[in-house]
C-alpha cells in the first residue's frame, strides 16, 4: 500500500470511529452513487428469520432509479421494512426520496430534494421534507496493484423545511420548522470489487440548538459478480428530543445481497 493510500485508510478509520460514537448522521447521502450510464436502477430484497428462544420474521425491500446526463444527476429511492414477532408487528417503516444535483464542475455543485417517510417504531406517523444546499468535494486517485483506488470526500451544507407528525389520534403532535442539514461523506473504491463508505450527518433547528438529530452509516460492498453484490452496513440514529416514551438512539446491523441492472 502506497503512502497516500495509507493516509486515506487512516482518514477512513477516523471518520468511521467518529460515526460509531455518535458525531455523525447519514441518510440519503449513503445511497448516492457514481454512475456513467444515462439510466440505471436496481431492486433488492432481504429476508431475516430467527427461531428458537426468539422467533421473528423481518423483510426489507427497496428500489431506485438513477438519471445522469451532462451536468445534471437525479435519483429516486424507495424503501420499506416490516417485522413480525408472534404475529405482532414490531417494525413498520419506509421512505421515498427524490434528489436533483446540478454540477458546477467536477467537484462542486448545488442540489435540491424532497422526501416522505414514516416509522411506527419511533411514533413517526409522517415526515415530509423539502430543501437544498451546496455540495463541495475533494477527489483523489491512487493505485493498488493494477486497480485504481478512488477516494472521494464531500461536504454538504444546506437548509430544509420539515413537516412532522408524531403519534396517532388525539395524542398526535405536528410541527413545521426549518432545519440546517449538513453532512460529511467519505467513499473509497479499494478495487474493482470492494468499496467502503462512512458518512456523517447532522441536522439542527436554528431556533433551538437542543433540537438536533444525528445519524451515521458505515458500509462495505463486495461484488460477487457483475450483477450480484454482498452488502453489510451499520446504522446509528440519535434524536436529542424524541417523542415521549421513545429512546434517543437506535442501532442496526444489516447484511444482504443486491441485484444490479
């Protein structure tokens, strides 16, 4: 491994450590891809079943479409998860996200997005977002043997309008506010088959700095073949002001396969 690659590796480990310890937040940025084709997409499904002392069934499905042409890039992503234990639903969440990026040059750009999400587990009945911001990047390429090692670092700064509905019925609580939305994204394509990423995301309400959310995602993807890949990821979520009766943090480890086309 060359000296520059060693610096990149230690940088990745540092950001990964930060993410695992809560100073991070990731969502859609973790799903962004570099795609050369004008149109592309994929559909995926993961199923987890456990029996014995604990019995449950968990299903995760998702799909995305990407459009890339000239100085514009857009993608639409949908995801749904459901879990059953003793015929009782313990997991029911999903989201739909659309994002458009206008490239100013190879490294910098501006972007806009809309999103809709729900998550019964944290009493989130509905969350709708619309916003935008600037995206600043740093690129570096090196060589490991005969394979290019591509390193990319991005900083995003922006604002979004958030409509949120928590709880159900008479106990429902709705809020509308502006949030600052910021992220730090690190990606490393080690070779033609293996890639890793680590992303930090932080959102805060300007009028109340104690109202903030932190999310993190660290992941690895290994291409088994041209169209099949193994994926593993660690997700961490922290809400400093969650709804009543909801814990401030959640942690999820996921393993699965993706089919690309």
